[in-house]
């Protein structure tokens, strides 16, 4: 680690739970962020500032004026640009040592598998169930830890699904893919701006904990936030042996 890096990350290095070895693990890591919007913005900012060596941003959308109320990765001047290009510019300004790979696409199938395989940790910052289930299936197949977040209106949620852990549930254990869900969109429901900041920042924290082996992650726990009353609820979730994604019949 070079002198300027020792200085940049000195406040992490001072933490005995991280130290130089932990910071080196962070610097050698590759995080895949699906979605460069409300959740992906704070998650990417904190992972870049913490020195995660490679960040891959995946999003097929462009910056719109309506995004700027909450998607802090982007600016007024970059309205109309691809979100991943705008995000890469912002992250490079924060930490030029971080390699940012900007992919303007909707990754799926074999392409999604390849992106997940290359990463040490995956952050699902998307806004729809189809993407969340696809990312979850890829993470289970390839045994990659997944940090999943969601936010709509004043309600947020976050959990960690880690198929390397024999007792960890997956996203499909919590939300079965064959169960009908009504898709709630920010464009119709609205979203409280700081809510995505809270959840996205927590996703970055969980990702850094996974990369360094620090503390206890949210595996087996779902945190729900009512930001209107600022009340947290914790729900314990167990692995479903009959899960169509991670159940015994599908992983044997």
C-alpha cells in the first residue's frame, strides 16, 4: 500500500477490526452494483470512498431530471447521460484509485452469470422483482454473497443472502418467485429522498463487512424501516428447504 493510500484510508486502518490487512482486502475486492439509481448512488459512493478496488456499475437507463431528488450520483449537467457514465465520472472524482467499469445494459442470462462470477460481493440496487430474482439465482448458482435493498414511499428494507453459508436463506425463500406481487414504482408511488440514502449506505456497510469478515452480517435477518416514524423492525428469516432456487432439490 502506497503512502497516499495509507493516508487516504487512515481512519479505516485505525480501526483494529479493519487495520491494514482489512483495508488491503477491500482494495483487492470487486463489487458488482446492479442499478445506479437511488440505492446504487450512496452504495457506490461509500464503496468507492472506502477504496474497493473495482466497482462494476450496471444500469441501462439515462439520467432524468426526476432522478435528481434522490439519486446523488448524478448532477443537473449530466441529465440525458447514461447513468453508469455519470456514475463513473462521479466516482473517479471521489477516488481515482478505484477502477470503475460502467456497463449500460440490462444484464441477464449468461451475461449476468459472468458479471456475478467476477465479483466478490453483489449489491442488488435494482427497482423490480424480475431483476432481483435473476440476480438472486445467479448468486445462488455461483455462491456469491448478495446484499439486497429496496425502498418505496417511506418504506425500506435490507438483508444479506449468502449461499456460502449453509443456513442462509436466499431472496426467493423470502419472496417466492411464483407468488404474485404488485410492482410498486417510484414513478407512481413516490419515494422519500433520504430513505434511499439510508438503505443504500447500509448496503455499502454490509458489503464492506462481507469483504473484511467484520462483525455480524444481516444473513437470516430482514430489516424494515418506516422512515415516516423512523421505526425499525427486524424479522428473522430461515432457509426454505423447498425453495425453488436454493432448496435441497435444486442444489444437490
